[in-house]
C-alpha cells in the first residue's frame, strides 16, 4: 500500500517515515491485512504519521475517553487505544461490520 506520505517527495515526510514512526507488531498486522484486501480499498487506511500524532495529542491532553467514527480495519482505533491509559475507553463506530 502506498500512503499519502509515501507518495510525497517532501524531505520532511521522508525523514518522518524513516526515523520517527514506531509501529507495534499489531499495527503492522492490521496494515498487512488491509493491504491484502481486494481492489484498491486499502487506500482508505489512514496516514501512519497522522495516527502517531493523534497518540501524542491524546497523551498530552490526558484523554481517558475517545470516539472514532469510520473505523475501516481498525488501524487508527488501535493507535488511539494504545495512547489511552489502562482505564481508558475507546468507542469505534462504523456503518459496516467488516
């Protein structure tokens, strides 16, 4: 899958991709699953750097509850959940159960 960041020729995007992204094995598993879906649907997967930035914001704000509307395969939902404290809660909503 090629994300918006990977298509970018911006040296800052390249640096972020090469040095700043820290993905868990579970996140990588979701990425692999999403890439295996038929057609070009994997393009709906959110940007990795944006999701990681969400984590920083969630932690800085001390959020305990978050909601995600439009979950797709769950990559961003997992990323948000990883940023929440152990007593945190994430509600993820989508119009399909796939």
